[in-house]
């Protein structure tokens, strides 16, 4: 299963009927990081994407320590973050949002496969 974009990931989660689990996992990890990001389980994928992107952008701009803590809690690989180009914060936040969703999807997928 090759996932190249946020849209691919969201479509895959819908296809496997694990989208609700993905949203639940996102909410759980953001709560653990003490970040105000609590979306309804019924949120549409096309609404989740910009909301997550905006939250990550705001964290990078206004509260970098919380942003780093979130990446640590979610367990986004540091090597992947270091490979990103940080010259454009808007683009960076979109790429980080994808890495966050990708890691959360891995958690959901493995829980589903090995329950």
C-alpha cells in the first residue's frame, strides 16, 4: 500500500473503514500533547485536512515547543522531519501534517491488523 499524499491516506482509511479510528487516534495524541485540536468523529476528510494543516501551521509559527512535543508524542520520525525544506512555513506545515497523518495511520492500521 503506497501512500503518496494526504488524500491517498484519507481515501485508504475510508476504504478500510478505519477513518473514524484515525480521527480518534489524532484526537487522542493531540490531547496527550495538550494541544487544542478536538475534531468530531463525523468530520469529513476534506474538512480534516485543512484543519490539521492550519493547526500545525499555527504551532510552528506561535508555539514551537508544543509543536516539537506533539511530534515526539505522535512519534514522527526525526529523520523525516529533518529532510523537509523549512524555508516556506506554509509548505512545511502541509508536509508535517502529512507525516503526522501517516504515522497515526500506521498506528491505526497495526492495531486493526493485530487485534
